[in-house]
C-alpha cells in the first residue's frame, strides 16, 4: 500500500501509473471509513486497475470549528478498511501541503450549492468544491466515486467538474443502509443509544413520501408534510429541512415529478444527519 503525503508525491505516483497504462479510480474521504466507503472502494477496484483513497479532514468545509475538531480520526483502521476493499494507494496530504499559511484561493460553486445544505451551512460547498478540485488535480484519476447519500454534494461536484472542464468521470454510488434503514455515515458513531434507536425515522419519513408519490400524490407541500409527520414521531428528532427538489436543477416546484428527490436534514442532539430518496 502506497501512502502519499503531498500533492507533488501524489501526482508523481499517478503519472507513473498512467505511463504504465493503469486506470486510476479515486474515492475521496475524510476518513472514519465505514461500509459505505468500502462499497465505493470496491466499485472503484472493480472498474479500475488502481484505486486511490484520500483521507483528509478538510477544514475549509466546516463552518463550525468544533464540528471539525470533533470529526472522528481513525487513520490506522481506515487504512485496513481501504486495503481490504481493494485500495492500492492512500493519499493523506498534510494540512500544510493543502492549505499553506496565507492560502486564499477557492472555487465558487454553482447553483447546485444554493438550497438546503447551502442555506444551513454557509461556505460548506465552497470548501467541498475547492478540496475536490485540489484532490482530483493531485490524484489525476480517470473516475471518481461519490456516495448518493450526499446527494447535493454529488450535484455540486458534477457541476464543478463540468464548469471547470475537468477530465474525470464522476460516478454516483447508491446509499448503503443499516438493516433498519439508517444510511451509513461517519457521524452515526456519535449518536447516543437513544438517538441511534430513533434515527431510522429519517428513512421511514423518506419512504412514506415515496409511497405517497407512488399512490399519486404530487403536491410538494403535501409530500413534505407527510415526511415531516413521520419525523415528528421521534421525540428527539430536531428537523432542519424536509425538501422535495428536482434531481438535476435542485429547484423545488409546486408539483413533484419523476425526477424529484426528497431530502431531509435532521439533528439528534448535536449530531446532524442527512438522507434522501428518489420519489419515483
Ligand atoms: O464526502 C466527504 O467525505 C467530503 O465532503 C469529501 C468529498 C471527501 C471532501 O472533503
């Protein structure tokens, strides 16, 4: 397993792989790897001859400093999970090599960044778009893999690589869930016992909206309130948003359509969970 620590080291490795006609798959992460990441790595390993996993807790995408500090850091375990799933290299850049003192160059994301997470977490997607461009520039992958759980992030990344004419194929990978429906997330380990027991309500709310859509309900406000009603059955759920939007434009219209996605952000104590589901 190769461990690369700077953009220059990473680029040199990738250049030699490309010279040897290897194909490079890339799975960007902030570490704290779980089964969802393993799925991305396995898919990459099945579609490419080399798979790079980046592990970098990106300070630029946290608008709350304490959230950045509390983010779980489990480097040794991450390497084992990545290797097991088929990764051939780890890119774990140092903070200094990513954001040296005085750093001030950022990518301004497009309209996909505006609603939902963009409203609640100002600057978050600017940090994500910036780090993804920097990571992709260093790794030089043929394909990069992102989970659909972070549906809006995937839309922002797609919009960014298109806008900046980047030579990489973005692959969206279906959400991996616990048997009770809770989407796998690095934040789940921070849920209290009581919150963990209630958190599957998010998926129940999403599936209730999807069921209503299947039964013919098209009103956005009705679909959103169906999901909200389910969330309210969990005493500790503190709902931030329940939003139906178009999968491509991320805009909400009065009537849901076959391209609609229902998105939820919900807090349990100080843990913020997000999830989404395609309605059709
Ligand atoms: O989804 C994540 O883990 C992060 O937002 C990403 C894409 C690795 C950028 O830091």
